[in-house]
């Protein structure tokens, strides 16, 4: 599926990997709806790229449904959904003070990263099913997992669980939607220069970069966006997760 002229939705599109995807899609001639909770970053990027911004919480059914309809009113039915909305929190299972992991914090990560992803993709797919295919497919869904799904680090039980669940749900959802001619993929990036990583001390970022065999550096957000573009353009990519990590393995 070629991006030019199509309507697309990017959740978590106001910053990081999502913002890079918005910019690349806009350069390729797509009409992009940015869905994010940050109105300042989202509106600024919409003005920069010629898209529209809709403030929404991906965990809220009504807000996500309204965002999809707002995008459709501006650009027509979206054919591409890229889910980048997510959070990460460091919480040990048992803290140094002997206290257990905050259950509220665990649920928050699961809700945003996993439930929010499913909420957006299911509502998107339902709307997409109401229009005919373009060639052999109606559209493409790309979800963001992480290499933490496979080798999570200490203190990231919730994050790793949420990202592993995205990996696990990819094949059944792809099979659910196969008869509807909708592809579903997941990308598991390594350590990229997202806002979460940029906020870390430089020595910590250097240590993360050193864990990547080749190229031995942190990933650039546009490299993620370029791969999303390739996934959209390649019809046989369906129902699986691809690591984008320079051969890094977390320890």
C-alpha cells in the first residue's frame, strides 16, 4: 500500500517515534491525524505537517472513537494506523524499603501500552471495514512493541509485560482481520532517542548505546518511521513482530 494520498492516524504522535512517523508520512503525501494527550506538542506538529491534532486518551473508548471520526471528517476514512502511545515506569517488584510494586502504577502501564493499543486498533479496524479495499487490502495497522518484550530489564515488569502482550496478540488479530483484508504488524524497537531516553543522564545513554553491537549507537526516530513506511508498503508483511535493534540484547 502506497502512503501518498492516504489518510493515516498516529497515536502518541506528538513526540518521539510517533512524531517522526507523522513527519515522514506527511513528507510522503499522507494526510495525518495526530492523536496525543499533549495539546501543545500535538497542535504544533499538526501545523508543521499540515495534518490535524485531536487530543485523546487512548484508554478512553469515547475519546478514541471521536478522534477517528474527526480524522475522517478532515481526511476521509483512514487506511493506516500506527500505535505509538506508551509509557514506561521503573518500579522494582519489591523496593529497597520492602514495599511491593505499586499496583496502580502497574495497571497504568498496562492500560496505556496494551489496552490503549487494542482500543485504538479495534475501533480503527471496525471503521475501516465499512469501505472497500484498495487493490488487495483495505489498510494496515502497525503496533509498537519493544525488545523489552523479550529481554526486559530489572524494574520494568509492567513495561515488559505490556510489550510482550502486544507481540502475543499480533498473530490472532492479524488472522481475525485477514478476511477483511487488513494487515496487522508489530515493530519491536531497541533503544531509540525518544523523550524518555533523552531525559536520562548522558552516562546512562552512553551505556545504552554501548549495548548495541552495530551500529553502536541509539536509534534515530526517523529510522523507526522509515521502517513503518516499509511495512506499510510490503503486502506480505503480516501477523508478526520484527526487531529493530542493531542486534542489541538487554541484560
